């Protein structure tokens, strides 16, 4: 038996577990006492905002298919079937934006994104359909090859009756997130369920606090014997519980006394806790706080730099993960040597108008951008070739070092008398 095959055959199936440990990062109860799932986490405004920011950013970036042209450059491969598929319409039911937004949402919540690859009789990719990560299982066969088992649902299509469908590795576009084995990513929501659970608990506490008329719970003390305590409690709650009863003046008879026993929200640092949890969740997704509404430490002098850091340190790793996963799953071995996918991040990296104009002026004067190159970057119409739109100019005061002094030598030659 081939030693490589035996190694892969002996490996455990891909799973969300630390090496050598039976601990699983399953979703569920957190130490804050709140159940955390992908859907309950999305009810938190901070989680929803972070997921939406990243999903819409990846979906909104221009995605192009390029080929190497053999001259050290590249060109858009608009004649390739995959160009229209990824740039415009992956399947007849959704646009490229919706498709990428859906897969990126799956990637952020479940740590994995799956799409079924539909091919024609020639083996060409004709459609891509998203698959739910929570119904997908990745496993190995007896030879060590990966395969995907997808649990169908009656809601998927009228022809499906529910059951498991086995998909080959070549039939699935799989974009894994950060994981333990490099094959299956783990859910950021599951890994950070305690932080998200605390945020859910503080939000629920605040909602209940105001639902009770912003009045802490307490004791009703009566000097005698209360014959019907349930009636007294219900009467009190009916008259003073709820935000609609906030501010009412209570009248206590026959020596009855009210004593609050709960800690006031300001003493429990309620607002500070909620604010910290927003930053904690933003930290999980590596989102700058100002993008989720926290402008405390942002100013006009640093917010542009924070936005550029978001592109460089947050978006760029996701973009590379997408590009390499698309190339691995959709290209044939021969196509991998001459085609590649590329997201265009230039629009997000553009500075203000004055900075762009200064940069264009430098590039124009040094001869590596023409007028049409600059106009294309600014989404302007091209200038005709007759009007010099494709000319590359260079500053006349600059020349190669080896030619220094040539002008002086030429002047001396012109001054020397010629023999007649």
C-alpha cells in the first residue's frame, strides 16, 4: 500500500475538536446561563452588525477571472464560463452579490461555507448552489478520500423527501474558516459563546428592568398577618409593574412598607458591561469599533486609518481564503496554471480626492501611468489615442545615471571648429 494513502486512511475524520482531546466546541448553554446558537447570536445587534459588515463587504467587491497573457501580464477572461458565473449569476435564482453574501454569512456563523457544484456532460461548471453548513458532514472513505454527506430537508425542493445525499469532493465548493485540522473550520459563535451569552444576558436584564417600570424588585412588609399574599402581590404588580406604570406614586396602608432588595443598574455597572461586550464581539470578528457605532476613540484624524486597517487586516485574509478556495474547487489542473480569481480592493483603499490626485500626478510624471490609466481608475471615459490618451510621459529633468554629463560633452563637440 502506498505510504501516503495509509497515512490519510489512518487520519481521523475532520471535526471540530482540539488535537488529542474529546472536548467539542458545540453550541449551547454558556456560563452566563443563556443558550447561544447562530440564530440567537444574530439577535444581538453587535453580532448582526459585524456579520452584515463583512458579508456585504465581500459580496460587494468586484470579482473577476483573469488569465496570464504570456507577456508577464494578465487580462480578464470574459470568454470563460466561470467569469459570468462568479461575476454575475452563480445560478438562476440569485445574483453574485446574494450568493457571496449568503456564503460569507455561513462562514462567519458556522465557520464553513458550502456550495454544490453543478456540471454539464463536459464537466464544465454551470451553476453553484449554497448548502446549509449545519446539515453538512465531512468524512473520509476507506481509501482516505474526502466526501460530503448532506442532510436534505422537505423544504429544499418538492422532489426531496428528506434523507442524506453523498457528494464527492469535486462536487462541493468548500470554504473553511480557521480550524484545527485545516479541513473543517470551527464556529466563531461557538468559540465565543460565553462572551455572546453575557451580552445576551445583560440585554435581557435591561429589557426586564424597564419592563418592570425601571423599579427594582423588593419586599412588601406588613406588620400583621397577610391573609391572601397572592392577591396583594398581584395587586402591586398590576398597579406598579411595567414601563407604562413608571413614575406612579404608591400608597401603602396599615403600616405596609416597601423595601427594594435588588442592586441598581448603575451600581452593577450595567451600561459599562453592555458597552464592553460590544467591543468584545467586535474583537471576535476583528471589526473596528467605529464600524459598529462606537465612536468614543475615533476622530477625524484616525478614522480613515482605521478603515484602511480594516481592509488590510480584516478583509484581505478573507479575500485570499475565497480566491484560493474558488481556484482549488472550480479549475481543472490545466486551468490552474493559467487562470486565477481576483477580488478588486482598490475602491476600498482609495484615499481622499487630494491624496489620489497627488498620487496620480506622481505616477503620471514618472511614466508608469497614462491619462487613460488614471481615468479608468476614476471611472471616467477614455481619451482617444489620437489625443494622446495612451501616451506614457516622463519628466525631462530625469535621465539614467550613466548618461550624466552627456549634454555637456555634446555641447563641447558642437563648439569645436570643423575642418573645411
